[in-house]
C-alpha cells in the first residue's frame, strides 16, 4: 500500500488481509482439533488452508498424521511425498513414508524410501534401524522367490519360514509367507500340508485367489473333486 496507494491496491490488500486472518483462525482450529484427536475435523480444516497455502510442508505433514490416525495410509504418503520435496533434507518424511509402506507389506518401496533418508543423513538412527530390518526381509523374500522359480520348493518353504521369524509384528508378512508356502506345498504334491496352510490363509483372506487356486490343486491330488 505504501508503494502504490491506489483504490485497487487497497481493495486487494484488504482482501488478502481478511483471507490471512481467516486462514490463521482455521489453523488454530485445526491444531485444536488435532490435539483433541478429532482427526476428521482437522483434515477438513487443513484441506481449506492447503487449498490456499499449497506449498506449506508442515501443514502437509500435520494432515499426513491425521490421515495415518484415520487409517488412510495412501493419502498420508501423498502428503509426505510432497513435504519431502518442499522441505530440504526432510529425513523425517522419508522415514515415515518408508514405515507406512512397510506396514502395508510393500517391502520394496519401503526399502527405496528409507535409502532416500540415509542419502540425506547416513547416521539417522531410526532410518538405519529400519533399513537393516527391511533389507534383511527383502533379501529373504527375493531368495525364496528365486527358489520357487527354480522349482526348489523345500528350500523356498524354509526361507519363507525365516521371513515369519524375521517379522513377527506386522501380520501381513506372515500371511504372504503362508500364501507362498501353500503354493510350494501344492506344487510339491504335498496335498495334506497344502490344504492345511491354504485354509489358514483363507480364514484370514477368504477371497485370496492364489490360495484358492493352490488349495484346489491340492484337492485334485487327493481326488476331492467336489471341494
């Protein structure tokens, strides 16, 4: 206004000031909602602010936290990826993205993201600890899949049993390991074992197509055609 005190400039300045006051009010409400664990309201308010303040990394990180609490990991990843680009050396964002992918059972993407964190800070304790865990699991799964490709089903079963020992806290890895063990037993014509393990998988995931196909193969070996 000091540089160009025309009517148009004054109107524009007043509009921006009013908008600024409104955004600050929404920001206070969003923080309050977050602290009160009302994450749906916090997300709604943060949506309003981020429609204007598109490049605010911290607001995106806050909304990502809300999405995590609300069980919407893919939306959290989207915000965290933006925050990683918007803020220099954002190791925390890469760590969180890697953790989310790991919890979802995507060990390969988890490994890729945690490496990005370590590129920024090779001494980052949380990232290094996660890196060691994911790298070990990733290696075991790759090795097991190589055995399956070679038709070495007993070796693959042993390797997938190691996967279940390596990761005991994130259930999806045990389920995936059992799904592959069921496949190996079926291919190895160990019908009774295959039916048992496939049934365990199908109790957890009734529509798991791979387990259904492998159990069907096992039933055929046992001449149980109706099943």
